[in-house]
C-alpha cells in the first residue's frame, strides 16, 4: 500500500513511522524534521520502539497514494486538500480535531473521504524523533456511517502496520462525541493551564461538563443520536486515560501559537446558531461561546489573530 501522511506533526509522524514498518509511506512535513528523516530515518520511542525510513518531503503537491492521512492542524485543512487535489489519491482519512471531513470532501470529489479518530499519545521530541506516549486506537469509517470497502481497506492497512484499529459503522456519532470531548477539555485546560487530569473534579470539571453537554445538544439538533450520558461518560474516560497529558490547545497556548478554537468551539457555536435559525428553537451554547471568546481574546492578545 502507498500511504501519504499529510502533516508530519506528532501524531502524523507517529502513525507514519508505525505504518512504514509494512507500507510505502511518504510524509509531508516541515524542515528541519524532513531533512532529519531523510538523513537518519524516523525514530519512534516510548511505548513502541521502531526506526523506519519513510520518504519525507516539504512538497505536498502531485502525490499518488492509495491512502492519504490528513494530520495537519484543522485550520490548514483547506490548503492540504488543495495540495492533495493536484495528485491522485484513492482514499483520504482525517485524523484531526474538529469536523474537517466536509472541507476535504468538498475539495476532493474524486476521492473517498473517511472519518477517523486517534487516541494514540504522541510527542515530537526532536527533528526525526517522535515519542509514543500511549498506545491508543484508531477508529475509522464511512463519513455518513454504514459500511464502505474503502474503510475496510484502510482498516487493513493500519492493522498490517501494527496500529490498533476499529472499523466503525457509526462515525457520525463518534466524530461528534470526539468534538464534545475536545469542547470539554481543550479550552479549559489551556485557559487554566492545567493537565487533562485536573478536570476530574472541582470548578473546572463543571465547566468541562457543561461544554460537553452543550456540544451534544448541537449534535442532536443535527439529528445525531448523542446522549448527555454518553458524552459525559466519554469525557470522564478521556480525562482519566489522558490525565498526565497536556491538551493540544494547552500546547498551542504554551508555545504562543494559534489554536484550533474555530474548528472546535467556533464550529459548535456556528452550528448552534444555524440550528436555532432553521428550527426556530434556541439551541443555546453559553459555555462553549464563552470559551471560544476567551481563546480568541488570548489569540488577539498574543498577536496570532487579527481583531
Ligand atoms: O484530542 C485531544 C487534544 O488534546 O486535542 C484530547 C482528547 C483532549 C487529549 O488531550
């Protein structure tokens, strides 16, 4: 199988490094990571140990692949899709935060776009070296649910590369559940500057719970069966399983980088507003809205966003 990993950050490098044990993998990333991989290969350490020699390039255009994994930050999705459109890709799988698959599907009409989630822990330690900080699972499947031969093939590709994988038939609900978990954890940990485990109790726990439930409410307004019980259980489980992790938004804030506020919180607010307009019933998301505004204010203050 020819696999293209578009976005050689921590998760993309980890998954690319694991898959390169069994497939022809090309990583599209930035310097100096790309040069280090070309010179000495890609080292994975920690919970999994491997050194592989995938192709690595900074040029995302004109690639041919059976499967392209999109692992760029959500705000780079449109750019990634436009680059992928210059090549020939059969199947595209997003392993990103936010509901980015629609952006990919709009721009890649000839490819099958799958939805996916990944709970592997990854940390880019140095150019050419990624740590696997936790063996999790990739869950993937058809964007609108049900079965799809492309999902079965992608599942086989991951398993052959030694990646724990589930091919699921209920991705619409799972991607909203993931969004609800991110809405609960990411902004609160970033603004309070705490690790995920700090949300297990106390005032931050209540804010996380409210943001999670509001996101589930928006999912239901779009006809996705996602109960409060299910999402609350999911966020508790992720807080517990990733207690020592710093959320991706906390990492962005610590590094003074732009965050994924729009893909997570902006998206929930926009969809709540649309549902309220179309259904003439208020779908209210006050906690998510407040968290979005606080993160935006932080971005403006840091000069990584224009007012
Ligand atoms: O996806 C995550 C993130 O940090 O973006 C969670 C699930 C919250 C784990 O840290």
